[in-house]
C-alpha cells in the first residue's frame, strides 16, 4: 500500500459516541482562506463606494438644512437675503477686508471652536453646528503658522457671492480702490431681484478644503486677470467621487460630477489655475452664479 502525504490525506476525528467526522486538510483550508481573500478584495471597493455614497447623502442633507435656514431668514426680513460679507482680501493672508455680520463668520482654517458659526446670522434657524461640516471633509485646522493640528475643521461649505455677497472686488484693495462686481456677477440682495432662474442659481457649495477660508465663494471678474489664463478664486470640492454638492435658490440640492479632478495646485493662495480638461466645470459653476453667461471659448 502507498502512503499519501499527510497534508493531502483526509483526517478523521472521533466524536463522542464513537462516530468519525472528516476534517479539512491543510490544502483545503488554504483554498478556503484564498477564496475569502479574493471575495474581500472584490467587496471592499464596493463597501468603500457605499460608505462614500452615504456620506454624500449626509452632505446633501446638511446643505438642505442650510438652504432652509437661508429661506427662513429671507421670509423673516421681507425677502432680503442673509448678508454674505465676511471676506478675506487674499486666501491665506489672514488680512480680512470686511468683518461685518454675515451668515457665518471666521476663518475655517484656524477656528478651533464653533463660536464663529454660532455668531452667524443663520445659526438661530438651526442650532446644530454639525450641518456646517461635510462628513467626507477630513481636513484639519491649522495654527497661526500653518501647521496642521489633529482637530477636524468646523465648516466645509461656502455661499455664492451672487446671493447678497460683498459687491466689490477686494483682491487688490490694498493698492487699488475696490471695483463693483455686480455688472456681470450679481450680488442679489432680495429674493425678488433674482433674474437667474432660482433653480439654476446655487446658494451653498461644498468647497475644496484647499481654498476654503472665508465664508463667500467668489468667482473671478472680467477685469481681474492673471495674464490670459482663467482660474478659480474658490474651488469646488473634489470629495464626493470627483464631485461636489450644491444647493439652489429654489430649495433643491444637487450633486455635480466634474470632468477633471478639482485639485488645487498651490493652496492656500487665492489663484488656482484650471486643471487640464477642467474648463467645462469652470464654465458650469460660473454660469450658476453670473448674469452674463460664459461659453467656454471666450470667457469674458
């Protein structure tokens, strides 16, 4: 009789009562482990996508809650939109041009407590500070020297300059008088003054952590050029499967996917050049803010 290798031969265990039960061989156990590993490798990406989809849904719910606050404020003040006026002269400079009361205040990069949210004009309409933070935003606050700290930021969202934003270009205000921006880019003060279809005018946006600082999402004006190249002042988020969430003046919320990744090239500077293939995204966001539409060929 030929004796087989121990690892390939079946092994029998004697159970109480004398009955024998066949056990797994080592090879069979290894096969089972390999199959489990393969299944895990197949399932983990799907589980990761499902988890991100859940976070994106929560982000859209946050924006819906903020949008309700925005509408309730207007209802309480005869249609006047909440001020959107806490503006930094230059991203990363720390030099604030205007610090009057606004829907939200403070510097999202450095605020280590929710005080600036609680001091904002929308806070009384919903006192949950968590609705100001996207669950997919893992960026942390900085100290005065730009060193990252372990604490997550308190805010992930900004409000479009077009909805009662600060009506002047303040980028070069240190050397030039501020210029009015609302010829091509409106700063609607009342809901009744909105000329864009409300369903196409965004209010809140999930902003990129690389550009978020003040509370206003700004967009370059015709006379503010960096050579001949278009660029972002504030860049949308890239968190949600290369996309961002936006709320609109009629109350609905949408997820927008981008044709090119929104990756800031030199944060936290206020100029972010448009990445290759990103012009359609830049035009799409601009047209949801402006009176004079963009066509993607001749920007201004």
